[in-house]
C-alpha cells in the first residue's frame, strides 16, 4: 500500500505532540540537575513509563536502552563515578524511548559536550569540572524535535 504525503505529515504531527510531555519532563529534570546536581528518580520513572506508550519498536528499545545502560555503568566504574547514577538512568530511558534513532539525540549532544570541554580548557577550569548532564539531553532533544518534526 502506497502512503501519501498527507499520511506522513499526520504521523509527524502526532509524534511531535506525543513528545511534548517528554520535552517538559526533560526541562524540569534539567532545572533540578543544574540547581541540585541530582536527577530525581520519580521523574525518570515517569518518563520511562510514559515511553511505553510512544515507542514504536519495543524490542529495539530494550536492546538500545539496555546497551546504553551497561556502557554507561561501565564508564562510571572506570572513571570512578565520572558519570552519575541519575545521568545513567536518564540517558538509558532516552535510549529506550528513541531506540535505534538515539544517534539523532547523540550527535547534537556530542557537539555541546565538545564545546563545554573546550570552554573548560580555555578558562583553565580543567577536565575535573562538574557538569550537569540533563541539560545536554534536554537541549539536544529540543533540537531533535525542531529539526525532525
């Protein structure tokens, strides 16, 4: 069955509306992460439960989310807590939510992180500078919504 352009426009609009609560929750988590340097478990759990309603491929979501969780957990162990537990949970839930499309979130986030590292090196703050991770995810998600919606 051939799909019309109108069909794809409707699907994109529905997905954009479905992702608005995610954006609002990420905004809240970013604010809390900046102020308190913590990511509330209840909000991450709410995001995880909500993602069950909007994921398109549950198997892919579990594979990507689980893989990201394991990689970040290992990274946290290797760097002696360089990545916080809340950040691990939040990014794993976002990986679950986006599935194989996670790279669309990771690319702008990587650019933001490189800019932050350069800023820390130029201002002589060094690489031991503590940076909240949730705002990176939030800004990258807003970029993702704006570009691909």
